[in-house]
C-alpha cells in the first residue's frame, strides 16, 4: 500500500463524547466524496468515561484492515492523547483542543501540532458535546472536501431528531471547517488524494449489517435473542428492518428461551436465527443438543469476545471455536462458518439457512467484535447468486419424520402442510417419532444422524487461497484475521508466501490437504492463546502445522505488528 495515498485518522475520547457519531458521519462523508474507506472502533465497557477510539482509513485503493499508524489524530481528552502515544510518530498531524493544552500545562510545539479552540467553539454554540461534529468539519476541511457533502450527511443523520438538532450540528460542522480556513493550503497538501465518484455507488456497511442482510436475503423471518455484546447490533438491525421484511423479532428473558424459540419456529416452518456471544452460546448447549436429536434446522450467530466468564465484553477474540464445535451433550453433526470479509458474511449467512434447512443440523456463524465493528465499501452483492432452497415437503398420511435414509437426511414436514403427523421428541425415537429404547433402533438412528457428516462434506466450502501456486510458506487463518494477514503479506512482498483462509472451519474436508503438502513451512495465525484451529487441523485431518502466531489481549492484530511477526518467522 502506498502510504502517500493511504491515511489513518484516529479520534479518541471518553464514552459520552460522541466518538460513535463522528465515525458514522465521517465514513459516509468520506465515501460520498470518492474515497475508499475502512473504519473500526475500540471501546471500553463503560457508559461514561474510559477511553474509546475510532480509526478511519481513507485511500484511493481498497483498504480493509487495522493499522497502528496514525496520520491525523484528534484527541477529545487529555487521557486520549496520552493513551495513543505509542502510535504517534513525528509525521502524525495532531489537532489539539486548546482546552486540553491548558489542562496539560506545558506542551511542546511542533510543525505537526495544530492547536484549535474546539471546545470554545462548541461553547459558543452552547453545546459542549458538539466537539464531535466540529471535528468532522475540521477533517473535511483538511482533506479538501466540499462542504455540501458534509452538510447533506449531517441533515440525513440528524433529521429524525428534529430541525433544531440539525441546525446546531450544521453550525458546528461549519465552525470546524472555518477553523481550518485560516491555514495555508500547503499545510494539508499531503492529505489530498485521488477520488473516484463511482465509489458512491458502492455500499458501506459493517459486519453486523453484513450478517443481518445475509439473513434477510435468506428469508429469515424469526429472530430470538437476549442482548449480549458484541452481537447485539445484529438484533437491533433485524428489529429496524422487521416491518419491511416481515420478520418477527423477540428480545426475551434469556438465551435458553432464545434457542428453544428458534427451534420451535423452524418446526413451524419459519426460517429463524439466534444471535449471541460466547457466554450466551454456553447457555444454549442443551437446546443445541435438542436440535441434534430432533434433526431441526438451527442458525446461530456467535460474535466472539474474550473469556472466560464476562472476560472483556467489548473487546475481540477467536476463543469460541472449541466451544461451538463441541458444545451440546451427545454426538451429532453441525456446521461452522467463519467469514473473513464482509462480502463473505453476507453470502455465508444466506448459505447458513440453506445448509441448516437441507441437512437439518445446527449451523453456527462465528464472527467477533473486530469483524462486526468493521466498516468498508464494496460493490453491491449479486442477488442473482441468492437461491433460497426450502427443503421441506408436503406430507402424506403415512409420513415418518425420522425415516431411515441412505444419506441420513429424512424428508422434513411442517405441521399443517399435508396430511401427515409431524411427530418428534428429544428422546430416542422410531422413524415415526415415537419414543423407543430398543438398542437396534438406537444404533440405526445414531448411524443415520452421523451419516449427514459425509453429505455435508460433499458440500464443503473450500478455503480462500491467495498467492502463487508455487510457494514455500503457507500462512493459515480463519475468520476475521484474513484481511489483516492479506495486507501484511503484501507488505512483505515475498512471492514464495501464500495465504489459506478457512471460511468453513467445521467439518473439514480432506481436499485441503493438498495445500499443506506443498508447503515447506506453515504458520497458523489466530486471536486466541492455545492455537485452537491449529489443534483442530491435527485432530480432524492429522495436519501438523509448524508454528502459531497468537494474540489474546482482546485487541485485533495490526498490519504492522503482524508484518514484523511474519518476517521473523519466514
């Protein structure tokens, strides 16, 4: 990536200072102005106080990964300024509120430090919180953007709050823009990059929206959940779109109810989703097992965060792989997806419903806080690729819900659709759903359910391979680390290094062994402390990977940090 055409902008401050508002406004203004945009936030588990931040990258090329580097920094508090000191360099342009300078007492001047009366400008408008909108105006002026674009986005963003709120935010945006007007154009010349109006035709969404819209495209019409960070946004986005798309959204008392309601909805003919995080998923274990026994479709979105227990509720991790693969008492097949891009999140969510419906198994979509919080622009998904396969039949009088079949999949009926009785139970059962304890039937039913695994593997979604076919080093990853690794490997510019990214992480197919056989060295990159996917490759396919690069402090990898770690090992 050419740094001259790629800038990282960071705004940081306490919870309650409106960092989220700046992110929402700025990413849309920048994208409308013709930039490629990437954004991700870091926030503490606080209602007020602490230190939250958002990083927004803009470029004339596609940017889709987190950087340590800061090119423009606007701290909203003294604490935010000092918290970012390890990321600030001599080249960082720091826009410093004069109020913060007074709090510090003495602050060394420099050609890249610009002191502005940001808080004073907000007080002039009689709204202290408006430092966020003022900062949006400052950034727009530094980047040489048209005021009209910013004004349109502000009007759109605040229109539901009434004319008064729109008016004071427009005033704040103008105030920020005018604070920069007095500087010579050369001061900010290095931040002027090429723009392309065609980018306005692309969509700009985050990971939560990608998962939700994929579910809507799949015909999801029932969502049950208990709010749990970082998965709650998916519940909220479904709720906002419920009326338009005909979705029943239930926020209920706990995760046990959520999973059982979803199973009931599938039984009645709906397409249902549950959204949760690791702690909530743990409570769903018995329901997951029920789904396995009665062969009910089930789709669960699990957005991971660091654990055990409450852990770090607003941080990121890839620690739930073992949990989702092994959760639930007894033995039964399941499928686990882990999208690495927002596009994959959309398509895999849609596919999850088809696979759950077709194979009559639980399908888990694994994301994490970094993934669901990340924004970037991309082309509108091709809806012609969407094919919703509803795999149920109209029953006849002699219908058997758990009929023994060669591939393990029994024809699935819906109560009231046909003449048959759709009977099932969480106990072991006969083909017609009646309870049994006969050992021969038990063996036949367990073998039948297990046969689905082979059928699922015949529909295995192959991993993404990036790089030359003739390689020495293979970097292996899954889920949200993909795009960070992709940029890190590009930075290394080593032609003998390729990437293998798994978006279906369970079950694993023997077909992937060919990638490992060609490599002289394999390195698995994960956001956990025990190398869960590396161990899974060994357990499932007897693949021995050489090394792991692990990060488990609740933060995502950065491009720079990962580049250094890879260079040391290759």
